C-alpha cells in the first residue's frame, strides 16, 4: 500500500485516500443568488467518480457581501444548503467524502469574475456590486477600498460562519474548512500589511489572530466534536513585513491546540507579488508546519503521482490537494493508482472498461 492510497481518519471520519480536490472557485451561479447548480454537481461529481478521497467545494460565502464575485456560491441561507445537499449525496454515492469551504472575501469581494473578456477590478453597485469590508480601510491594489470593520461587523461575521457551518452539517457535508488564505477576510486580519487596527483585533500576532480563533471557536461549537474542521492558511505572503512562515507555524500550533484537525497550507494572495512558482513550491511551507506536529495538506504544482507519494513518505504533509491538475484530469487518482501499482484503482463499476 502506498502512502497516497492509504486511508486517513479525522475525528472518526475515514477518508479513503490522501488525494484531495482543492477548493477552486467556479464563478458559475449565473442567477447571482449563491445557489449551486448543475455545473457544481458535474464539476465536483466528476472528481468523485475519478477517485478523489475528499472533495472540497469552492469558497462558499457565509454572507452575500462575502462573495468574491456576484456569481460565487454561498451557504448563507437554507435554500443554498439544500441545493448543496444534492451534490453531497452524489459525491457520497461514489465513495468520496466532501467538505465545504466557508469563506468571506473581505476587501477582495465584489469583483468581476476572472473570465476572458471581463473587466478587472471592483464591480460597481450600478452593476450589482456592493461596498466591501476589511480589517482596515486598505484597498487591494486595483480594487475599491473597504470600510474598516466595526465590532458589530466582526460579531456578525463570526455568527455567519457558525450559522453556515450548522447548515453545512444539515446538508450532509463530512467536514468544513475555514478559508483564512489568499487575502480574503480572515487572512487580511492576520497580515500586518492589511491590518493596521489599534484595537484588540490588530497589533501583535495574538490580536491579528483573534478573528480567526473566534471564528473557529464558533464553528466548532456549531458542528460539535465529531465533525472535522480544517483551516486554509497562506503560510507566506512572499513579501517583506507580511504574514510569514514563522507566524504561520505559531498560528497553526495554536489552531491545533484549539482542536483544528488539519491545516491546508497555501500561500500568497494578499497583495500582487511575484511568487517563486515551481513544482511543489509550497511543500516547504507545509513541511515547516508539519514538523511541529500539526497535520497538514499541501498544494501547488503537484502533478506527478511519484512526486505526491514522495511528499507523503517524507512526512512533509498528510494529504495532497490537487487543483489545476484536477481540472485537466478529473480521474487523476485512477491514473496515479496505475502508475504506482495499486490494484484495483478507485474506479466506479461503470468505468472499469477504461482502466489504465
């Protein structure tokens, strides 16, 4: 048995393998109502058919103003949760687990979806956009400046994360992930580059982490002790003076001690920067956190099964998130099983005639 195809258990939830689908925005709620539909069923369902042990949804907004674009998915109301339940049911029928990524875009909300031919930047209110909120009134370059959040705004967001988590459990999701990466709301509080607050939500790392910890605590209370909770972190901003790997290690240890089950380690997104992209370029960030006894998943230009197996075997991560490779190849786990000599691979019976 390879590491890649060995099961892993989080709080009693067994996941069949360590090949997990990373959250990837689809910007495909065409009615701009946050309702997942046929696209989401087919997109996520195809990866479940392809053998991914865990499927994570795209960033799903906990409030309508927390969407990245007007076409983002949401889980801020019961109708959305019911629509998600159809996706959950199909994914489960294929033997995969599924989690929802709970998100608030903060100062990076109300933007045009990044499709070819679309403008870039903030969507004006006249075109269906809205005013944004942030840790401080510091704009993401090229976007409208957010309003600095009040204490009431912060309390509303924490409550919204908890309510969304409750809906997720009712919809049948196996786990939830808090999105605290890529410059969105929770990340913008963590970073001294986007958080210049002088109250208890700013200043030192303890202050800048407060909203993340409060949101996690509220989500944990909402889902109970049996449901795994993950957190996605940008463990480096690739910019001097930003939230860096040393702070990410400290926050990750604290999250583990509070009961978070796994850190989904990514990077960047809070400011436009030149990232040193290459094969497995974010694996060292995961390795640094994993070395502290924290369970991690890693992501970023992991494309080859042997590469993925080596990462796990060398204890740099506990799971592999695939993103762009999974867009190109929905059945990547089936090919990986063949390449690594794992028989039988994760094939649904309808597809066994197409085995590698």
